[in-house]
């Protein structure tokens, strides 16, 4: 099974794929460029909007449009007009920080993590922003927050702080949003690369993109066991999400950041958008302001 190239986008730091099931559109970002990309697989239509500064992640919203994590905070965006509205500024006191990975939880809250843009200080935090305007800090002391995912019963939350090489599991309370009982679920060996973005499938397995590892991998979090590895023609594989009509297509982002001229010559498709059909169905991209009842 091989991944197909959908877009030779040459993204410097492609990240954050999110599937809008209503529109049949995949959103993803180029973080430092501040670009929000939308791609319609059925037609091949591709659009880019520049937000004027680092854009960590985006997620679809219930009333249409998107919620964004820009350097300055959480915003809404109306794609039909490109109008933005500021919702919240979690870290005005930390100008060296920016947002990185994030997505919505099954109750429609937007979770996103911050990090030191220089990747030196453990100054990052994981925040949750509710549709009613409440802001909550879930984790602190983060280096490179990545890879949020939930189990099929929504009771377990998975999270990656990339330099630890760990996928951590937490008990997750949907009502209170409390995360408790932290424990390692997966340890990624150094020779495989760095764990980056992540999603989960309906079997409860985790799909982890590996920065510097040229692959996306499937893991059993209960056993900490690698189940499968799918190579890609991109060195820095950054994240993945399931999409398509049956959530059976895995969309994968990648990056060119930090690659040498020799590495780019060897893997010129780095920074592209890819699709894999792995034969399993994935968990959906949850929507801001929309509750999934379980």
C-alpha cells in the first residue's frame, strides 16, 4: 500500500489537517507562512488564504467557518469573506510563544498548544476554549505540543510533547474536561524519527506521523506496539487525519523545514499533501460548538 501525492505544495511547515465533513473539504496549514489551505478532493480545487502571521491550526465550526489558533490567540474565520474575529488571547505575556497543533474535542471545545518558537524553552501550555467563551489550561511546561487524539469511547485522551518521544494517555472526563492518570502509551524509538501529529481510528489504534522518519505509523496504545508503518516520499511527516465520505482516507501533511539541499534532492516531494487508503475507518474531525453524544 502506497500513499499518493495529492498536492506538490512544497510547504515549509505543513501541519494540522482537519476534515470538514459537511463541505467535503480538507483544511491544513503552513505554520510560519501563516497560510490556511483548503483542498476539495472531489474536484481538486485548492485555495490558500494568508493570515498575516504564524497559524498553528484550524478546525471547522458548527455555524460554518473555522476557528483558528494564530500567534495572537483564538479567532474565527468566515471563509466566504475572509473576515476574522478575535475570541481570546491566552498568552499576551509570552510574545516568544506561538500556537502549534490543536483540534476540537467530542464536546466541541477547541484544544490547542503553545510552544517557544525557538524550540528552546518549555514555556508551552495546552489550552481549551469552550463555545461559551471559557478558557481552561490543561497542561503546562510543554516543549512542542502535538498529536491530540481520543479513543472511540472518548474516555481516553492521547497527547504528544514531541521531544519526549512519548504518546501519553490520560483519563478524559467529557463533562468537566479534567485530564487525569497520565501514563505512557507509546514510546517511539529514536531511529524511527520524532512523533508529531496524530489521529485515531475506530478500532482504537493510533496513527502517528514521524518527523524525520519518512513514514506514518499505526500503534496499539494498550500494548505500546507498532502495528504497521507506511513509508512516504517526504522526510518530515507532520500530521494526519481521516476524511472522505466514509472516513476511510488518511490525509497526511509534510514539511520541508530544516532539510538540506541534498535531502531535498533525495525527497523532492517533501512539503506535499498525501493520501493513504489503509483499509480502516477513522475517528472524525470534531467540530467547534458541536457536541457528539455518546
